[in-house]
């Protein structure tokens, strides 16, 4: 999707997409409430959102279950893959259903980066090492020690990722202890574009809608669910650049409070091979926009040692990212 697609989003749809990203109300009839704010009726809101979904701009509206509440572990893996084999190795990695991100990044020696989850560290490592042995490539496994922020939203006015600074709860309760049925989480992950979108989630819980809404609010507050809002396809609205910044200094909590960051995670290191414990992501409509905001971010963080890894291709999303350029080690 080109920059022109971003420019062609009409003002009414743009305002609506901003509302569902940043101000989605957890009420019985949220689309009616959004319409009231925009001076439109409920049916207009639902129809425009259906059009946006059909066009691939809106992916879903809903909240995602925090994987930690299921007792799983996660890691970011970097692999050093020859350019001639990147497509083949990426396809092999994508066969694992527990892989959630898989990007080629403009960096050496590790140029293929993916996030994978497992029920234990041993199980996760055996799956990663099997791929590495098959293709005879070097790799690093960087375990998630603490997630400070996971919130991807695109500011269609600024042209940069923008999510209010907030540190996620460190130890959310287990879904098994809470006794909430899996069907509820499936319903709340992708709400229907219907006048009463929370009704199905309420039926899965066996509770009235009003009580279900209070339950959802509480689950978000304690970190079981991640923010409930509209999720856009970044490339479809012109955000073709994303960058992973890895920092040697332990500044994750401060990075999470920066509005431009989307994923902020403290990870394990591999001495002698990879010694950057703090990671954050930034998305933008152009490299110039991203780097303008990053200059200020780096200054506010007060960091000196970091690397910037621009995405070249999203192998799970099947999208080419921004152009390849030489990396800068400092802004």
C-alpha cells in the first residue's frame, strides 16, 4: 500500500479511525456514542467501519489476551541468515503457529528477527535450534523479562505511532485462576460491527452486558487484557517505516512513557554476542518523520549506546517495508 492510500483517506473516515483507535468507549452501544461525538448516526459509523475493514484498513476492534496470563514464555530471536536464504528460512519460521512477528531488518549479522512463544524455555529453544541447525545459521534468543508497553496506534495527523505513555502491570493474574471461559476472550478480541458489540462476550460469560463491561474494564486495569481499541493495518494508512531500537542502558520504564513507542520490552542478553537489554518500536509514514521524533526521544532518554534496526520486509504480513539504507548508529 502506498503513501497515496494514506492521503486518500477522507476527512470523515480519518476522524472515525482516530476515534476508534484513541477513544473507543466501553459502553453498551459504543458506535452510537462515537457517532454522537462526530455528529453522525450509529448506522453511518458501522457502515464506514465495515468499508474500512473491507478495504484492509481496519483489521479489528477488540482487546488481546496477555500471553503471560496463560503461563507462557516469549522471546525475540535474531538469526544471521544469508540474503539468498532469507525467504526460505522465513517461510520455515512461519510454520510455527507460536510465531507472532517475523521481520527482515536492515542489520548485520542478525537480519531476520521473529517473536516466538512457548510453554517453557526448553520447548521454545528446541524449536528455534531446530531451524538454526537445518540452515546452519547463528542466532540469539532474547527472552522477555518484563513487558512495559504493548500498544500500537497510528496518529493519522502526526504521521507517527502515538500511544499514551503507560507502564503495564508486571504480574497480571492467571486466566486459569480467574476461571473465565476461553470463548469470552475470543469474542472480545474481535468485536462485531453491530449496534451492541459486547452482547456476545456477555453471553460467553453468562453475565448481563453492564456487568460484562465492568469486568472488561477491570481485566484491562490488571493487565489480563491489553487496550481495547481499533487496530489499523499500518501499511494501509501509509505507515511504511518501522524501526526497532535496542538500547544498552536500562531505560525501559522511561521509554514506555514516551508517546511514540509501541512495544517496550526488557529482554535477556547474550554476553559477547548481543548486549542490549531494552527494546522499543516506533512506526511512521517516512524515515524522516521517524528520525525527527527519535532525535527527541533519544535526548529525553539520555542514552548513548543503541542500535536502530529498520524493517525491510514483514514475512507474516507479506508486506515490503521502507527502502533499504545504511544504518546510523547515532541520531
